[in-house]
C-alpha cells in the first residue's frame, strides 16, 4: 500500500541508501538465513542501460553484477545499519568492474546449478500503438536455474515479483517474508538478531512438531525409524516425486538390496561413499542404503565440473563412488 511505500522511502532517505540497495540487502539476508550459514551469499544484480560510449549502439544492453554478503556478516549482533553500509561499500568498490562482460564472467566462474537474481525497476517506458497506450505486462524473463526477485518501485506504487523453478527449490511465502522483514526494519529493528524470519503461525507449528519428537526414542536412528515404519505401516507413502511414490516397504526393501551390494564390495562402518545422482527417489534409496552399511554419504552435485568432483572426493577421503 502507499503508506508502507512512503515509510520505506522515508527510512531510506534517513539512512542515505536507495530503495534498490535496501531490497537487495534484504534479499541477500533472507537467502543467507535460509541457507543455514553454509557460506557467503551471492546475489546477481540485473542492470539494464547503455554504458558510456554506446549511445548509438543497436540492441538491448544489460549487465549482471554480483553482490556478495560474507557469511561472517550474517550473525545476530550485526546491526541493520552495518548491513546496509557494507552493501554501499561493496557497490562502490566494484563499480570499476561493472563493464566485465557476461561471457568473461562465465569463463572466470562456472554458473551454479541454482542462483539468485535481483532486478530493481525504478522506471518503465510507456509504449503507444496507433495512438493507444500499450501497457507492458511481462516483467521477469524466464532464466533457467535462477530465483529471480524483481521489484518495481515507480511513483506511488511498489510491486514485488518472484520467478523460479519449483522443481529445484521451494520458496513458499518468500515475498511475504521479505515484506515482513522490511516492516520490522522500518518500524525500528536495529540488529539482525531482532528480526523474525518466520511468522507466529510457523513458529507455533515448529514448536508442536518439536514436541512431537518426544514420542520417538532418542536412540532411534533414521535407519531404525524407517525400518519400524516399514513394519508398522508398510504401505504408507514415504516418498513423493512428481507422479512417482514409494511406500516405506518399497523404500526399505530397495535400500536393503543396495546395502547388500555395497557390503559385498567392501563398504562398512566408517567408510565414506560419494553419492552423485539426480535428485530423484533413487537418490534417497541409495542414501538410506549407505547408512544401513554403517557408512557415511558424501553428496556431489551432478553439475559439478569433473575436476571439482575429483578434488572433493580426494579431499574427503571417500573410498567408494
């Protein structure tokens, strides 16, 4: 609504930041929070416009600039002011590298299986056709493997759009979470530790789910629990993947067969088994089979370059693939 947009712009003026930097910082923050601190967060910012010297060029000019939030910045004691100050300094420090072509970027860094893209639109061209206004409907192009957040902040309106492949990731309510974080910051939250990333309803659900764990014996491993389910409720659905389902009985039986094969090949307690498979039910079957042997599994992304896979396997000490 207009009042929310007015408060946000007022906050940005007081902090001497742009609305684009505000939302970019929040996007990186929420991605980092739900990544569980697994590393630095990289958000690719999409920027359209002609650089100097190309005013007479023909075609669509755009750049993709990385914005990196280091993992050591994303902790509870960091202030919101420090977060935005870092974003400002990053933007200034990397301004000279903005002209690096996308082709050269891809040669320097291999594109990940999934990335996060940010696009802030602060103006929109008006098109006319035969004297009639022609509104532009499509804002976000489909980019494979990208979670795209596009924000349109023009005059008195603010619109948020999210586009992603739900076969790669589930991002339910992410836009609502972003708006909630924005409201908390504008209303006075000063430290990251004061921000609530989940709603009250989600928190209550998490608490009830945690309490239900007391029904399980603390010494029950995943292997034991699945074994019990296969005996007590054998036809209950254990895995759903598209149109494919596996019951606990099917999951346990398939895992047992693979576990026997692994043991015949020498896999035993303490061995590390590298697991490189597409994200399908068979991957979970193989994962369970490895655990049944007493081994540990090392997940590898099928899109990793061969050299990276070899390095990870050697570095981990994995004996089987």
